[in-house]
C-alpha cells in the first residue's frame, strides 16, 4: 500500500508538471519513471536475496553446531 501511495503521488506530480509546462513530453516522463521503477525493484530484489541468503547461512550454521 505504501508503494502504491508513493507511485500515485509521483504520477500525480508528473501529470501536474506536464499540465503546467506544455513543453514536457508526458510519454517520455512515464517511460523514465518506468525505467527507474524497474531499476529500483531489481536492486531491491538483489539486496533482499543477498540478505535472505546471509540469514539462512547463519541459521544453518547455528543449527549444525547445536546438534
């Protein structure tokens, strides 16, 4: 829900700016936003995967030493 609100605010800001400034190309702005979102989601997925792998390795080593 939090990300939906942020995306909505960002889209509203881009739309508002495009109305105020007629020289802006709305399609180009949304394309840039889409690329930015893709990069952000990809980076977050990589960081999450690395973190999950580290936590899993620590848990595995603790369980192995305990038995």
